[in-house]
């Protein structure tokens, strides 16, 4: 699920291949988007709330305009399920993580993949942009967290984070901290400036 920046709308992805946009009200009215041909794994709103990103087991991502709920573009190129996807702070780029063990960067304007990171040795379960838009982070089933600089396309931080697969990551709005969850039953907070667990 994802919450619109203004708090008035909630998006949910489902195994029934649909995405629903819910009005955050007592009535709980919703609008259904037939977005994909396989279960929807992830949804994300752009920071301005004008775009909605969806990611699916059909190996694709789609971008919709939230104002009129119309399809904008498809991002295709992964060889397996897309587990996680997120907009950059300015919504010009998208980062995605897949069961094909890659992290990809996409240009939303051209709907083209602009770079692939191949360092993960297992399924990529979660991806996130740093709030300054210069870095992306990934968590994977190989128990590790990785952070890349998207300008130099280099791995800049690497954490042997957990004793089992990483299930989810998110970066604090300040950009200083990263939170990770794992199948090992723990949550961990990482200090990105100091480069160690907090």
C-alpha cells in the first residue's frame, strides 16, 4: 500500500491483478485500475502525488496519472517478477528490484532502462531512493543491504545486515538513517553517514 502525499488517497496492490485507489474517508469508496496480468507487488506515489507507480509479477511496472486515473507508460525489461519499485524524489527516475537479481534505473519520460546493477546474488526484495535523489538502496534475500551512487554507478556502501533475507527497507526523510526488516525477525536502524548499525 501507499498513501498519497496529501493523505486523501490510499493505493493498494493485490493478487487479483488490480490496483485500487481508496478515498480516505468514512465511506471508503474506491476506484479499481486493471493494471497488470499478474499479482501487483508494489505501489508508490510520486512526491507531488501526480503519478502512481505499480510493479507486478508480470515483469513490468506501469505509471498512471492520479488526477484522471489514466495510464501513462509501461516500464519493461526485467526477466522475472518485479518485487519493489519507487519514484525518485523528482519523479524523473524509477528504481526497481526483481527476482531476476537486478536493480534497475528507469527514465520515466522515455520509459527506458538507463542502468542495471548486478551485484545482488539473490532476489531483490526492496528498493528505495535516498531523499537527495543521488543514491538508491536495495535489500535482498542474500541478507545484505547495498547503496549505489547513481551518478557514478558505483556501489558506495554494503552491509551484511541480517541473518536471513531482507524483506523491506526505507530511508528516513533526513537521509541519515535506513530501516531494514528481515525474515530473521528483527528490525535494524542503520546510520548511513557513519556507515554502521545504530
